[in-house]
């Protein structure tokens, strides 16, 4: 190790290590509590990306910033040093003594990149993922689908590129947090003594991105190659609808050039022993109903008011909601993905306490399973509005009409490959319709079969929740699962349409 010198000023931590060296106790303490810098700007292995490649720089310029552990995290500090343990205070965790699995280390690094809306640091995320891809020998392509929105594509070329490819999709953005409700800072990726890693994105879905990459790392290290090309796409803005992400990307020639045959995307955690597998999604409808009526003074009984009409509208909508809720409750065979969910999410109207408003509006979030006739359902909505009286209209702020589902028949070659691996690994699968929406809907709408799958069983569903976490053992098992799934999918024999 080159000698580091201590300075009186407060500096970010920088460490230079020679190939094959491990950090000493002194350096570990310095990383946590000291103010150190190194004479070189290059941070070499064993910490480029957690793996011993002696000539690979971790970051151009080599500076890895570490704020004072006693100070609140500065949003401008986007990364932490690989060598910092990052444990909960007083809790050594499973990686005490520097024994943390490098895949877990990489995962925690990615979690520390702040890609939360409304200002996600997409550049930092893409640079990080691109470095990992380079480390793995994957080809890289960046596609700007609109200003400031870039899709990163990493490619492992197959031995027969004419065959349709396997697409591994994940999104880089995460939803906002309420830090006061978190046990640990949501962008520190703290690991507790049980191996639970707390961070926004731990389940949704930065874990999947790293699991894809680490499965490929393992397969490449074993000298494997497959007939079909494997593409990894890292897309922006999924958490805000994907309209400036995957929705635009599937319409571009760069996506068509990927020649996708089958895709994997995110699913959900499962608290039980089973793994949830999603073969379709609900169609999200966002409807705004406007009621126009007679205005007047608040002291009088005005006839034909907007509020009276709105009362009828809300009663009709919520009566349907209750019927679907009871249908789900009374039939144990049904899941949330099998019924139509409906929620009143917005109410607008009124200018003063003593003025009867001439106009009121309500917003409804409706999620419709692919088994429902969408035209018939819209007719039902129109009927509710018509029954409320004159001057009642509705408009769509989102209206997804695609109802594609992916085949789960054993005769389907893609499903046969996927389910066969799961059987061999003794994974219990539960087939479901996804209750919300992911980027899979755009992939299916473009004509490609897609499965939503997150290998996280025995894990509470905490996406978008406070204290989102994933246990490191569950994370590592997910890598193993993908390391078995990818060879099977990438080795599916040529299909009739492929000649």
C-alpha cells in the first residue's frame, strides 16, 4: 500500500491499493473516521468494481467521496468507497472483517447512487453500469430517447446472432422517500446484523439490475457461451409511467435492432415460500369526471348543483369498487391481479365557503385485468356519468388498451425453458397478473413475450414503502437463479419463424 498522509483539512477519503492487497485495519478506521487522501488520483484493485482486476480504474480520476459519518448525507455525494463496511452502528453484520461477497458490495454501491424523482442522477447510474459492463466485456450502446433520457444497452453477443435475443430489462429510477420514517438513511445501503440491506431501490429494482450482471459475470467466468444474444436494457422514468423511457424506446429502430424474442422484467417480492411470476398486467386508466351545475349563495337550497351530480358519480364508482373488493375477498382463488381496482384519488371544486360551485371534478385510478372487455367497461363508466345528470362528462388522462399476455403453456418454448429451470431448482411458482404496471406492458405491446419475475421469496413486499430492504442471502440466491435461467433461455432451439 502506498503511504497515505493525514491532513488537518476535511477531505473526501481516497485510497490507493496495489493489486491483490486487502485493506488494513488502519485504513478501515481511516475510511470510517479519518480525513485521508492519497498521493495518486487512481483507485486500483481490489476495488474497481469489487473484483481484482489490477489495471481497471474504479472511476476516471479515481476519487470516491465519503462524507463525515456523523453528518447528514449530501445529495451531491453520489457514491461511497467499496472498502467502507457501511454497517449499522454497533452491529457488525455478516461482512465484518471484510468478508462481504463482492456481488453484495456492488449492489450496495449501486443503491447509493441517488436516482430518486423528481431529479434522478441518471448520468451517475449509467456511468456506473457502463463501467460494470466494460469490466464484463459487454458491448455498450446509449440511446437518447428524448432530451435527458438515455437508455443504456449492454450486449453479450450470441454464437448465432440471427436468432431472436433475450432481453433483460430493468429501470434505474426510484420513487421518493420520507426519510423521517426510515430507520437508516435511504441512500446509504446500510446492512444490519441480519444481513438486511436498507435502501430505496433495494427491491424495486436495483437488485435485479445487479443480479443480471453478476449472473453474466459467473457464466463468463465459467467460459460459457450461448446461441442467442443477451441484451440488458437500463431504462429511465419507469416510476413515472415510462412515457419518456421504455414507451419511447420500443418505437425506435435501436430497439427493433435488438431482435427481441423473449424478455424478463421486474416482479414483486413474496412473503411466502413461493415466487410470483407475472405473465400479464392490468390496463391502467386514469379518468377525470367533471360535473357542471347551478351556482349560488351558500345559504340557499340551489337545485341541480355540481355537488349533487358529483355525489351520484362517486356513489356509482365506489359501489363498483366495493363489489370488486368483495369478489376478491370471497374467492380465495383470486389475486389482486384478477379483479378491477378503483380508487378516488383527486377532488377539485369550490372557490369560497359561501359560494355553491358551478363545477366540480374527481379523478379515479382504475386498473383493469386483461380478462375484462375494455369497450364494455367504458360503456359502464359512461352510464354512471349519464345517470348523474346533464353536464357530466369524463376524459382520460391515461388509457391503456393493450391486453397482451405471455403464454404459460408447456408447449411454449420460452415458458418451457423458464419453468423447467424453476422445477429443477425446486422453486414454487405462483402465476399472476401484475396488479399495477411496469415497463413489461410496452414490451408486450410491441409484440414480444415478457415475464415479470423478481427472485425474492420469504421477503415482505416493501417497494415504495418506508424501510425498503432486501436480505443479502436472498439477493445472492437470486444471482444463482438467473445464472440457471439465462443459459436455458439463451439456448432455446431455433423457432419455426427463425428458419
